[in-house]
């Protein structure tokens, strides 16, 4: 494996060719990126904007230093805030990349905001949504559940994980390591990114929605009567729901979960070894204490015996001296020298 190869592809930037082709066919110039994380895609978007006279508005509540650095580019504007509320204050854009908080309430709110700004006003836009596949399709994830209205938040846990085929949660599995929480149950109403898109599309037959299963799933949404709709569909078609691509994605996730299991097993083994090492060090320290107190007591005993025997002759005194020397040197007293 090439060093630096990622174990897990997860960034929307993996779709960069498709994204930029869609920008081209839709004639997009203004782009809103929701959710920048480390700014990996923001960097590519900034380069695209500079080459095409475009503008990127990046909405991110916790921008990293790297994202702030990309935002120094005159083609990039950073809005340090939370979508969907932050979208209300923005000019309508030609393209939206939705990859922020992956839950029903947020995504539904984002789509409604884009609808108000664009579709309902007869303005075309292309909307790309990341994480329309497992695990977020039918299960909410929350970066900051406390920031959402309580009725939009399912019971959730930050320290649990999920595995395909299990609607509950597990110890281990795919999880956020504290960065995000998972809803305790998969499925049911108002749960998950894909559910949010489907509910939004209900009663809006003028909007077309296309998906690709790869890298946690990408959704693309635009008006079917946009002048470029047919060309956009042609761009998406090679990435769309081919059974083979679905199997590749399932396999990728299964393999990654095996890697996580192995990492978890090694971490548990390392923790058990550490406990064992600490126990051994403690036992060795206790043993050393015992040895030292025992040799002092034996030395004291021999000394007092020597004093008691002093009047009984040089030979016995000599035996005691030998015994005392042996104890001090840490040697056992030879049987033939032990006094009788
Ligand atoms: C999955 S990461 C984005 C990855 C990035 N788009 C990429 O492809 O490399 C999600 C990001 O969304 C941000 N986020 C969480 N809630 C958000 C919200 N309500 N609005 C905007 N961004 C949000 C998180 O801080 C995190 O940086």
C-alpha cells in the first residue's frame, strides 16, 4: 500500500470530477459549501473559483486554521455559523454542497431554505448532498445535538457505534469517537438524510433527484425543467445506482469495519497488557520491600544470637559472623555453618 493511502475515503471531494462537471453544465459561478471540516474540498473549490471567476461561500461553525487560511482567498468567504439558519442570510447561489450536520432536521431545513431562495423563485440551482447512503440514510447523526430544537433530535449516544443490518447501536462499529453522536435507532419517521430528501421531494414533482452509492452516498437534486437538466443527468449516470457500485460500497464498509474490529482488538490487548505490567511492577516492589525487611530481621536475629552466644566461645562467634556476613551479602547461610 502506498504510504499515506487512506484506509477510509469519506470526503465529498472524492466526487470532485462529477461536482465540477455539474458546475460546468449548470453554468454555476456562486457556490455554497456547507460543512468544511479540514477544508479539503474548500481548497479544491477555491482553485475552481479562481479558474472560473466563481465565488465560494463556506458555512462552518467550527472552522479549522486551515479553513481560515483558505478563506483568505478573495474567491472564498467564510461564514462561521450553522446551517440552515446561516443560509437565510446568504444570496441565492447556483450550486449548494450540503455536507454539514447529517440529520433529518438539518437537511430538511437546508432544502426548505434553498427552495425558498431558488426553486420557489423560479431560479435554478444544483444541490449536492453527501451521506445519503448508509449510515446516515435512515439514521440521524448529530455534531451538536444541543443546538437543534429538541423535537428534531432522536435519542442518541456519542460513545456508541453502528453496523449495517443492525437498527440499534453497538459497542465498537462505525462511530464518531466523540465527534458526533448516532441516533439509537435506525429507521422510522423523520430519521436520516435520505428520509429528509424524500419528505422534501413529496409534492415537488418538478424536482429530479439522482443518487450514487459510493463513499457514503451522494445525492444530486435540480429542477427537471432546468435548461441543462439532460446534460446534468448524463454527468450523473455513470455514478448512479448500478448494482455493482452498491456492492462495492457495501464491501468497502464491511472491510473498513473489519479494520476497526482489528484496531479495537489490538487496543484491548494493549490495555490488558498494560494492566498486567502495572500489576507485575507493584508485586515486584512489594517483594523488594519484603526482602529488605526480612533480611533486616534476620540480621537483627543473628546479631542478637551472637551477643547471647558471646560467652560460649570463639567458634560459635565465628559461625555467627559468617552467617551475618552471608545475610548482608544476600547469600543463604550454608547448612553446615548454621549453628546447632
Ligand atoms: C463530514 S464533515 C464535512 C467534510 C467536508 N465537506 C469534506 O468533504 O471534506 C462535516 C462538517 O460539518 C460541520 N457542521 C456540523 N454542523 C453544521 C451545521 N449545522 N452547519 C454547517 N456545518 C456544520 C462540522 O463541523 C464538520 O466540519
